[in-house]
C-alpha cells in the first residue's frame, strides 16, 4: 500500500497540499500519467464518435463502415484493458481494490457507467446491422433507439472525468456533484410541502365533486383518493381530475405556468374556491420566495466551500486518475517511474554514507 492509496482510503484531501505530495503527483503525471491520459482520451473520443456515426449513418455507406470499425476497435481495446487489469490481480482482489470500491461517490457512479457502456456500446450497431441484413425485424431498431440516445448522453457525462483532470475544470466538476447532492436533500424535504398542499387541493376538489353529485341526479359518483371530481360548467356529469394532475399543476406553478382555470370546478362553491386560491398563494409564496431562495443559498455555500478547497479537490481528482492508471497492468512509463525512484533513493543513500 502506497501513501497515495492511504490518503484516498482515509479521505485525507488536506494532505495533498503538502509539498512532498504535490511533488510526487507532478512527478507521476510527467513520467507516465500524462501519456496514458492522452491515449485514453483519444481512444474514448474515437469510440464515442464511431458509435454516433454508426447509429446515424446508412448501413453500407463509407461513413457507417468506418464508424463501426473505429467504434468496435476502441471498444475491444477497453475490454482487453479491463481483462488485463482483472487477470493481473485476480477477480476477487480486483473487486476489493480501490478501482472498484472507491471512496468518492462519483467514482462509484463512473465505474457503473463503464460497466453499462462496455455492455451496450456494441449492441446498437449490431442490431442496426442485423436489421439491414434481414436477421431482425425493423421494429428492433426502433426498440434500441432510446438506448442509443441515452448512450450518447451517458458517454458524454463519463467524459467529464477526463476533463476534470485539468486544473480549471476539476473543482467545477466537484462543485456540480456536491450541488446535486444538495438537490437530493432539498427534494427530500420539499416533497412533504408539495404533497401536503396536493392533499389539501384533493380534499377541496373531492368535496366539490361530492356536492355536485348530490345536487345533480345524473352526476357521477364521488371519485376515489387517486382522482378528484370536477363538475362540468353546465351542471352535468362530473369529470375526474387525477391526483397526479394536481401535483403536475403545482410543479408548473414553480415555472411560472399558472392557469387559474384549474380552479373552475370549485366555482360552484365560493367558500371552496376562496380556500383554493388561498392555498395557491400560500404554496407559491412558500415555494418560490422561501424554498427556492434557500436552495440558491445552499448552492452558494457549496460553491464557496469547494472554491476554498479547489486546489486540494483538483489534486484529488488527478491522484485518483493516476492510481487508476497504475492499476493497469503493463502500462508504459510506470516501470520507468519506479526504476528512477529506486535510483534516486540509492544515490541519496550513497551521499549519506559519504557524509558519515
């Protein structure tokens, strides 16, 4: 276990600002990590571009053939790289390594994306080729089209790790990740407000629907908890308003899409209509003026915190990438790095002996 692995294992980012750790990281990056990084970025971008060309190009066209060849070659390269990493240490040890069991939440997500990409990248071109040759029905291509679209998005997100190794963009990626974490915490709190007011509106619409049904002999029966009744303007049969529609309207209000015609089914009862309007203003005031401003304040706090630690965050991303590169069996430059390290240690030992 190296000192870098211990720092990652115990999440001690502050130690990376020590001069000796900065020197080690810079040295590793210069000796072998930079070259590995450039090759992997080129290979990854070629695979993404090849997949896009294979999906949008006509089967048999020069662009499609070249794209499939490039995408397939790069994909095979990544598969062989993963196979070498597993075979060099064994499957059980590999599954327990920091490459798989990462301390950083984003690295765990990226590992999952890698597994999904290695499984699905060859699927889309192969299905398109099978449809063109008549081995599969044409509906199969439409079935995998959503997967192909999603792959383009996830492949672009996966490329963020490569971009994050630059000093100006690494802390920004960490900030975005932390903001997403804040959003999940905020949503967990906000959902109680959202559903609370939705239940309140549901009671009002259900009451109006029940009153309409009792007043009109031909009206429909009162709706269940999952839907509310809204009477027609002519006093005829009541039309159900689903519970999900109420939640959807509440979310649209946050975006400024407000339609007061939503409350028309309550117009037969001034008391219910007035109560619904009061609920509307209470909900929008609480959501827009308090909750959204609170979320903005949380974002500002997160940005300021990461900005203070930006240097350590960037070094952390680069260190994790270099540990990933070192885990690759037979990666060029690593043996030269450790050979040079041994030579320097021997020269220092000789100088100390001469001084004594």
